C-alpha cells in the first residue's frame, strides 16, 4: 500500500488553493491541523486572536472534509495533544504510517527551522498566496543601495497591471498620498467593520479560550470577527461599498470615538488566508472603474497591499532569522506597564492601548505614531516591543509584524525599511487626532511640568542619536532648529525628558 503523506496546514494557512494542498492527493494523504499550546503561548497572544484562529481552523477543517480530504484535527483540549506542531506531526506520522510531510512555507523563521529539523522527509513549498516570492524579492533587491518601498510598488503595479493604462499609472501619478493626510471629524454615518455574532462552533472555542487564556492581556468578548471565508468575504464587500470611498482621506487620522474610521479591518482575514490579496485589489480597482470610489482612495488601498504588505514580507525573508535581534540604536529600556493596560496620563497611549485590549486591532497610524513613536523616542528595548506587537494584534505574524515594528517604527534595523526614523513630537498627534483634548498634559507646552512627554522625548531622542542622524539631509534642518533654540529652553527640554524617563524607570513593571 502507498504510504500517505502528511499535509501540514498552519493556523494562518486557511486557503483551499494552498500550495501544500495542491501538491497532495485527497485519496492518499492526510491533512494535519493542530491547535497547540506551543503556538498559542510562544508569545502571550491576545485571546481574540487565539479564538479567531481556532474557530477559523475548525471551520476550514470541516470545509476540507467536505471536499473529500481526510483531516487529522487536534483540538487544544484533546487528550493526546502533543502541545507543539512537530510533536503533532510525529504523532500523526505514527498513527498513519506516514514518513513524509508537505508544508507551505511558514510565516515565521522559527517554525521553518522546526520543520527542517523533523526526523521525517519534509518538503517546504513556496507560499504562492503572495505576489512576490522571497526569491523574486531578493532578485529585485540585488545591487540596490536602498530598498525603498515606492520602487518595489511600481514594479508590482506593472506586474499585476493594477491601475495601469498602456503601461502608465492611472491618472498620471503612481502615488496620491499627498491627498491622503487629512485629519478626521466624528461622523456617525461611518459604517465601521462588519460584525458577526458567534455561531455554535465559535462559541465552543470562546469557552475554551476563556477557560485556558484568562490571564492574557486582551478582552475576549464581545467577539465580532468573521471566522470563515464567507464571513470574511462579506466583511470585504462591506468595506468596498462603505469604507473604500473615504479610505484615502482619513488614512492617517485618529479619533477617540471611532476606532476604525475608513480602515478595511481586513488584515486578520488576509493574513490567515481567508481572503486573497490580489482578488481584493482587483475588486477595489473595479470600484474605481465603476465610478464608486475615487482614485486617491483606491490607489492608496492597493498600495498598502501589493506595495507595503508584499515589500514588508520580502524584507523579512531577505533579512533572515537574525532580523528580530536588530537593535541599531542600542535601546534597552524595559516596556512600561502601560503597554499592558496600567494607567497612564498620556491620553493618546491610553486610547490606543485600551482599543488594542478591546479589539486586538489598531490602525496603522495608531501603531506607528503613538505606541511605536513612544517606544522609539523613549528608547524601549526592541525585542520587548516586538513581542508586544506580535502578541496583541489579531493580524500579527512575524513576517509582517517584525519589519513593521523593528524597521518602520523603531529604526532598529538601522534604516533598511525607513530612510529616517518616524520620530514625531506631540504636534503630529495633535494634528491628526483628538486625543490631546482629553489629556492631562498640554501638547502646546514644550517645557515645564505639563509639557507633553512626546515634545520632551522627541528632542532627547534626536540628541541621543545626533551623530547618526545629523548628516541625513532630511534631518539636518531639525538639528539646525535645535541649535538655534535658546540655551535655557534646550536645558529645560532635556531636564524634563530626563525627569520623565526616570519616573518611567522608577515605575514598577507589571504584566
Ligand atoms: P488598512 O489601513 O485598511 O490597509 C489595508 C491593508 O493593507 C491591510 O489590511 C494590510 O493587509 C495592508 N497593509 C497596510 N499597511 C501595511 C504594512 N505596513 N505592512 C503590511 N501590510 C500593510 N500589519 C499586519 O498585518 N500585521 C501586523 O502584525 C502588523 N504589525 C504592525 C506593527 C507596527 C509597529 C506597524 C507600524 C504596523 C503594523 N502592521 C501590521 C501594518 C498595519 O498597521 C496593518 O496592516 C493595518 O493596520 C491593518 O488594518 P487594516 O486591515 O484596517 O488596514
Ligand atoms: C498564531 C497561532 C496560534 C495562536 N495558534 C496556532 C495553533 O494552535 N496552530 C497552528 O497551526 N497555528 C497557530 N497559530 C499560527 C502560527 O503561529 C503561524 O502559522 C506561525 O506563526 C507562522 O506564521
Ligand atoms: Fe499624547 Fe501629548 Fe497629546 Fe497627551 S498631549 S495626548 S501625551 S500627544
């Protein structure tokens, strides 16, 4: 009898056309899917993220069975669960007399290494749900002095033909971001993401997660995510109809009373494999062609997906496993307890952390310019910040989280992703949000007891790293402004920053 092969499907590989499935044979092979303590606990994932993945995994396993596959599915509370992906593969290999595993490339180097170490013959296939393979990205990157996203994005526009007209970009420009940096005002008609009531399968998972992961940072309920393809597609169509037309305008804005604005809130579905990125972009383009969404919105949205998302993944695989240990700025301050929900007087941080706790979601500018910016300015340990981002968001896997955190937000990779640090004072947050209105600090105050900490830390950060950044042409003017400042103001700024940081260091860390 021909021995079956094991087809491994990880929690973020819930796609019927996955390369590992395409290489298998339903008449011979066994699909292995496993809820395991190892994956649920290598960082303290948000309970909503665990519930989302387990419910979606259970539903995908049922879909595969209906399509004729034999599926060996392990529940977290199953009596023989080995607790890890390799443990489950070995157990299933013994059960089914299998000696070979077919897998699709995992999104984290750590799991790739584990698969390569298995005492079973293991074939790891390219993940062709992405438009640019690691090999193709390496070829694009080869010989370039700088790996700027914009150039990569243009290559992807040409490759896909999205928003292209006779080889030229639609409307004559590649990028309409200049039109996309507006603050937002409250709008009760903004639809927000589509919400779903848990069905019986999801409710069973919610009970399990409530029981096993009660100590984690993050609210499990209300749980409103879609957990299958049909739901994710409904969420997609809802965004295309209601969110996309205003996407560009409010892309960088933040409002206390509107956690989602016009953002898609689709990243958790895309990253788990419930939505196809190219199909999503084609549908967005169709909205533009039908006159239902403007070019600045559609171009901006498509750029996020075929540009940023693919570029970030390319960087992750190009840089290799050592990337997560990057610390170019030598930052070493422990993560303050307010990242895990302890009280803080900084209204912007409090709002973003509270939203993160409730929704396992924050949009890009909240991640980059509030929690990320604070971590950069205060010199927080990149490894701790990386673990936080990987834990708390429902869309977080290392391939996408690490270059965003270490490269874009923290400049810890020394400028691979960002040509200069995304450092900003309180003025940026004040311009783009309504957070400052409810803050104990005064965003206009540059020194003194009520000075916004971002104003103090901004200069402290720039001064700490003057040697590195003052020769950057895009930053030289900032240093000239500092040098022109009155001596007593400079001293008060740095003294204020030192006092703030020493209070931060004195506060007891807690999790
Ligand atoms: P929208 O704003 O509506 O954008 C549409 C889509 O574009 C997103 O669904 C996403 O798939 C893609 N996209 C946009 N920006 C990026 C980007 N910079 N990198 C990759 N894809 C992008 N995104 C994740 O998917 N997982 C993460 O773990 C993650 N960690 C981040 C950490 C930091 C510090 C920062 C600054 C950004 C991070 N991002 C991450 C990128 C971005 O914040 C999220 O993709 C976005 O907020 C998801 O929400 P949305 O679906 O509403 O996105
Ligand atoms: C994130 C996650 C969690 C919480 N749990 C599981 C799990 O129990 N089983 C599984 O196969 N995958 C899980 N995942 C997703 C994996 O961690 C993910 O596949 C890797 O991090 C690679 O992206
Ligand atoms: Fe944040 Fe400063 Fe504004 Fe307060 S004043 S919300 S700390 S930017």
